[in-house]
């Protein structure tokens, strides 16, 4: 299937819904952490391991799975991913104890690795090259919708009924999405079946490792804070019933951030990334120095979401631009870096909460996100890496420096 000038609205809508399911599966425990902690009989810090273990599976297996499954058709792989998300959520919903819940989450994390290894490459192959940034932003809107709608709704449902019901409903939604995936998405071949590129060559692409480092350290700071945002808001004086509203409000700001990033991602990609990461680090610092009142906590959470709204899509777009002929393995490597940050952030945040209390979270996050902001400038993340080369037939061809001609997508 060749990309065309018309927007493939139906396909992008299904991919966006798949991202919503994926991100909601990953983040739903953060909103339900207090009630899950009580029901499963573990501390909030230990329950955070449900997020850490999930992300650790992605960090370890996203790149290997991306290579192993590179020849599998993209629609088939996505369908299997959605089905396994459903099974993972069912296991968590019926888990009688913490170890069983952790097992369900590990299955979800393994699925997550395969899903994110292929997602951006799949989406980018549906459109023409000049629309890749906007396409990634549109699909990433599923993550924003998750934070804006699904996670708050799941949190509200879990508080009103039971956290088990929330995970059960998410599993049912997965089954409905599976039908849409099979009926709507085009059956594109795996990229390895079209153009196999060794992982060792991909990781040496100019500009990719700085993106991976920036991704890991920035996400480390963000998730050290966001994994325990419910605990942080409880400390600031909100009730469990008010947390869903607070998350809804922060999701609105995240949506604004995503839209702003989408406006500039194809026009000024590097400047957009620099501004977004600095906008993420700044409210963390504000929360660290301004005290722990309810107003300060709400402002901090909202502005953090505003800054983070565009960051994942901008980093993913930067990844695709430095690896145009190896989108799946490059995306898998960046997904691994992203989830190193999630796993490390959830683990670090749990230690901070159990040792110093949730009031120390903004300072921890500010230091790490600040390091990410410095890295994106110092390492020139997102800076153009292009040079002009000659194709075998003599036609000028523009590609990232260091990318072999056989690594380009036909």
C-alpha cells in the first residue's frame, strides 16, 4: 500500500483508539493506587511496582520483539496486541493477590513492547513524508485522550464501584477494538519483510542515541512524579473522589500541549522539542519551592501535563526523522528508552514516597526533567542530520547521514 495525499481517517482513528487503550492499560493503576493498595494489602510504594514491572518488560523486550516480529504483518501484530491487552486486564481484574496482579501486568508490558515497536512505523507508512509529524501527533492524541478521559473515567468508576470493575470494562473495550482493527486497518507487511535492517546498524544512526538518552531521563523525571500523583494530591488535601476531577483537568492541559506541539512539529521540530521539555521541567521546580497547598498542587499537576502533552510525539517524530528507512527498530529502541524512564521513575518515586513522603516528588522530578531539558540543548536533539547523496541511478536523494541506501524504505 502506498501513502497518498488523502488523510486515511478511518485507519488513523483506529490507531489512535489503540494508543488510548495502550496508555490507559499502562496508567490506570496510578489513579486507583490507594484503593488497589488497600485491597491487595501492599504499600503504595510496592504497588507502584505494577507500573515499574510493566515498563521494565517494555524496556527489555521492545527492541528484541521489534526485530523478532519484523516479518509479521502489521495488522495481524496489532490485532494480537489488542487481544493480549484484554487478557492482561482480565487477569488484573480477577487477581486474588498482588503476585497474580503483577503477573497480569507483566503480560501487558510484554504486549506493550510489541505494540509500540511497530506503531509509529505503521502510522507513518499510511501518509506522505511531509505529514509524518502531524500523523504521529494525531495518533499520539490517543494517549492524551487516555489521560484526559479514560484514566479519570476509570478512576471515577473504580472509586464508585471497584478498581476490578474498571479493569474489567477496559478488557471489554479491548475486544470491541479488536473487531475494528481487523475490519478497518490495511494489511501492510512487516518492515523486515520489505527492508531488513540490523539493529546494530540502527543504533549507530547519527542522532538516535541522543534522542534515546533525552527520552529516558525526561520520562524518568515525569513518571517519578506522575505514578504517585494520586498520593501527592491526597497529601495536598483532595479526597479520593476529587482526584478523578483533578486528573481530568490536567488532561485538558495535556491536550492543549499536544495541539500546540502538533502545530509546529513539521515546521519547527527542534524548537518545539526544546520548548516542550523546558515547559515540563519548570512547573516541577515550581511545585518543589512553592509549598504543598491544594492550589499549588493543582497548578503543578496541570502545568506538568501541559509541558508533557507534546513531548512523546515530538521525540517519536525526531526518531522517525533520523531513521526513515528503519522506523520500526528505531521506534522500538526509543520505546525501550521511554520505558526505562517509566520503570525507573515508578521505582524511584516509590522509594521517595516511602522514605520522604509525596511532598518530595516535585523536587526529584524537577532535577531529572531539568537534566532532560539540558540534554536536548547540549546534545542537539532533533537537529537536522541530513546530507545529499546520489542514488545508484544518479538521482539526488536526501537521507540522514550514516544511513546506508539499503536502509531506506522503498
